[in-house]
C-alpha cells in the first residue's frame, strides 16, 4: 500500500518553486551583467569599441549565438513547455545547439585574436577549454535525445547550460567582488573547472528531492 508523504517531505520546496528560484537568480545575473559590464553596447563613445574594433566582425555572430543559447537554455527545462508545446521545445533545443556550436568556436578565435593584441595565452586556453566542455556536453545531450534516452538527455543539458553560464559567472564575480585584473584569469579558470561539478551537484540534489518525494511503499501485514 502507499502511505502519504512524511511531514519532513512536505517541508521541501516543490519542484516548480525550487526551479523558479534558481532561474530567477540566473535572470538577476543576466540583468546585473548587462547593466554593469555590457553597457558599451548602447554607448558608441565607450572606449570598449576601440578595443574590439579589430575583431568586431567576429564578435557579433559570437555574441548573438551565445546570447541566443543563454536566453533559450532555461526554456529547455520547462516541463510545461515540453508537455504542451513539444514542437516549440524541440525548435528551441535545436536553436540552442546552433548557438553553442557557432558561439563556442568563435569565442576561441576571438581570444586567440586578442592574444595577438597582447592578451595572455591563458585566456585563449581557458576559452578553448570552456568551448570544448560546452560543445561536448551539448553534443552528448543531442546524442541522448536522438537515442531516446530522456533522463540522460536532461542530465547532459544541465551540464551544457552550466557551461554556457560561465560567460555570465565570470563577469558577475569580477564586477561584484571588484576582482583585480591580474586575478581575472583565476576566476575564469575556476568557473571553467567548476562547471561540471556544479551541474552534477544540481543533479544530485534533484535526485535526492525526487527520492524523498516518492510515496513510501509499505508491505501489508499478513
């Protein structure tokens, strides 16, 4: 027979609310980075334009593709969208994949271009590492869904989106904590290294929540 959930289980956050809080936090990070780090986009007099002038022809498709992936990523975790509008879910998913496989390689090229202008090679290597782990996770997510392994697809999509968020995390951390420029490489590498572990931590917490939310099965007395 099936028993009701324990009172301790009732105190857990419902799945939708927990997910909403997480993505609300990510939305705040979106806005914070736009306001504090990307304001040059609406200010033609900003000196940042002179800095990006040599590679701006590559920066636009890179920025647009990566921004597309960052915007569409959260929709891939909407159960309501997947249930009611499967075609939209699939379309957003393929657009996310396109954003990843266009934005990530161009990010490597841009960092390599900046290296020729005086930036350190470590940033180029970090950009390459970020691109590789992001594309790998996204490719695995695509493979899993094509193989109809839904649970594994979801797991790899979480890892993929965790890698996509590195762009925001680096800028949010360096600005919020006023990190000196000489330590910015450390922040970049820390975010790259932490991407998969953070994603797997989310997966473990989600699995624990699911286990504790399952009804308790009790064998009937003889």
